[in-house]
């Protein structure tokens, strides 16, 4: 059964199940779709990890900046500056 320009006009109600069955049985392109899905999931996961790393880096930079600003204003460095609170 071809899917040419006359396919829509000659397809009767009896050939619709055949057509839908052929869509499910046709496996061409299945591997490509699977690779695209794997790539999409991988990209989303990488974006989530990068977002978490950026958030942690941003917090660390803000903490460092505020500590540096305080140290420059007071002129002294506290003893626990390098300890994790």
C-alpha cells in the first residue's frame, strides 16, 4: 500500500486497520528516535547539574565577597576565615 497522492482518496474503512497496523509494525527510524530521546535526557541532566553547580558557586562567591568586604572595612582578618561554618 503506497502513501502517494491518491492514498487518501482510495483508502476505505476496511484499509484503515491495515494502515494503522503498518504504522506500528514499521521500525524504520526507531533507533534514531531512541538516540534523540537519550540525548534529550542527557542534556536535561547536564543542565540540572550545571544549574546546581552554578548555584553553589554563586553562594560561595557571595560569602567570600561579603567576608572580604567586612575584612577590608575592619582592617583585620578573623581566625576562622578559612573554616567552613
